[in-house]
C-alpha cells in the first residue's frame, strides 16, 4: 500500500482534515500541543497558519483516505518553525507515515528557518521516538492549566493591589522588565508592548511598573494568559496573584471569554501556586522537543 502525500489541499477537503485532527486531538495518546480541539476552530487555525495558511499543510492518504497530517507554521525572527503534528491514524504505520510527512514538509521551510519545535502530550504513544529519530531533544515540560470564567469567578478587591491598563509612559519599562524575566522567548518586550497581545495589565508602584500580565482572546473565543511577570524585588507580596485575578476579570468582562487557559513550566513552583490560588487546574502536560535551539 503506498502513502500519497498531498501538498495543495483542495479547499473542499479542509473539513475532512479538520475532523481527522479533532479526533486525534481528543485522544491523549495522539494529542499535539497548541492546535485547537474543535473542527471549526481547527479550520480557522489552519487557514491562519503563518505564513502559508493551508499551504503549510501536508496530508497523507492511503487509497484516498486521510491517514496523516503535518502542518508548518514559522517565523523568521526568531527563525523558528512550530510543527502542528505529525498526526497519524491509529491503524496506519506511525513510523512510515510520520517520517514521510516530515521529510516532505521540511522542504516547505525557507533555508534561514533553522530552529524547529514539536510538542505533544506526555501520554503520546510514539512522539518521543519520532522526535529522537529526527534529532529533536526533549526539554522541560509545561503544564496546561485552565479555568472557566463563569459567575464563580471570585470578586476582586481593586483596593488591595491596583491593576491598570498599560499606558504609553510605562511601555519601555514594561518591555525591559519582560526581557529581564523572559529571556529567549518568542515575543520580546518591544513587540509585547506594541500590540503583541490584546491587553496588557500592570501594577505600578512609585511610578514604576512592578508587574504585568498579557492576555488575549483566541480564534475559538477562549482567553489565553500568555505572560505574567513581577519584578524580583517585588515578588512574594501578592502582586502576581492580583494580576492573575485582574486578568481573569478582563478576559471575562472585557474580552467576552467564557474560559481561559495557560501553560507554565512544571518546575515553576511560585507561578503554579499563583495559578492554583486563582482556581486554575491542570488539564495535561506538554513536552517540547527542539532542534537547532534550546530554551533552558
Ligand atoms: C510567578 C510570579 C509572577 C509570581 O509573582 P509574585 O508577585 O511573587 O506572586 P505572589 O506573591 O502573588 O505569590 C507567590 C506564591 O508563590 C509562593 N512562592 C514564592 N516563591 C516560592 C518558592 N521558591 N517555592 C515555593 N513557593 C514559592 C508564595 O508563597 C506564594 O504562594 P502563597 O500565596 O500560596 O503563599 C513571579 O515569581 C515571576 O515573575 N516569576 C518569573 C516569571 C515567571 O516565571 N512567570 C510565570 C510564567 S507562566
């Protein structure tokens, strides 16, 4: 039986691809990080893949049936590709199909894109073997936490720690704080403060920002809390917790989100405490596999 690889996806086939991916995402032994779970939002996400949209997809078929999918999304600053997948049907040969998908999909990447990441649920059956075979190295896992933003969101006392929207005068200082706290991240400080997220909330004391949190509304309507940071000298006084509480209210009341999620390194005890104190619970653990770079 030969595996056919398809690059130019017929738009009429997109719903079938999205259904295939949604079924895979629902299974922890197949789940891949950062791809949505519902067919509708997966279709939107695939259409918005940077820079090629659905042109970044490689679909594998056997006798016309979809048996595998791999999607590429990349940036040139940093020159990094995030793979969505590979996904392989349970009754297909995971080694053969996944290897064929990657072999074809890397040819989509411009030569300057030298860094690659794949990321999957820690219960995934064969991803670690696939990653090792292709020279990817496993790095520290992150927990995916979520919480709903319904009526049970605790009222927040604004008087305890005032959290405000970022104003222009604080931009440079917040960007510098972000670069100090999150080195080697995909969104550097200058980009974060100039529209890199839907909302940036800050705590200002004595005229200087001591902490900030970034939130956005994703294509599927869920809130995403992307960055939370408190200046080292201001940590341990409840600022982080106040920022997360304010972020939850902003996502519910300002951005209209009914639920929110985030990822946090499994070893980041202070951050995990802050999120647990704010009602977040663990949904899964994701392991990143990186090639051409490392995030210590
Ligand atoms: C995570 C962070 C924002 C927390 O900010 P903060 O203002 O110190 O948070 P809070 O004071 O509200 O709460 C800190 C909690 O962690 C606990 N904590 C602090 N240091 C700890 C440690 N080394 N081990 C265990 N718990 C610790 C505190 O006791 C407190 O928990 P409690 O309220 O149950 O007592 C801050 O540590 C930070 O900026 N870290 C670097 C950036 C980062 O990792 N951000 C999160 C990315 S997901």
